[in-house]
C-alpha cells in the first residue's frame, strides 16, 4: 500500500475527464505480507523533501493498512 500526494492530471482537452488528480510519487509505502501471516507489516518512508501529513490522513491510512492486514490474515487462516 502506498500514500502519495495528488498531482494534477494532464489536460487532454476532454471536459468530461473523470480524474482531475492522479497519484504522485509515493512517500510512504507499507508492505503487508500475505504469504506469511505471522510476519508484521513494515513501513518505508521516502522523503527527499519534508512532507507534512495531516493527522486525519495518517489515521485513515493506518486504518486502511489494518484492514489489509486483517484480510490477509483471514485468508491465510491466522
């Protein structure tokens, strides 16, 4: 799983474009092991620049990670 800043989608002249923003480069990545349910998730921070992440976004991301961990462990029988 990755957390990145949104970047503007390239203008292609289509006024009905569904996406106005696209994911930028990830600055927080979480590896959720699905082959070994006993392994804990790990996080890697990529930050050549200082990133400020609002607390609510951090909480939301952590909840997404926790849900993914739970799904992986349920499918593996742990």
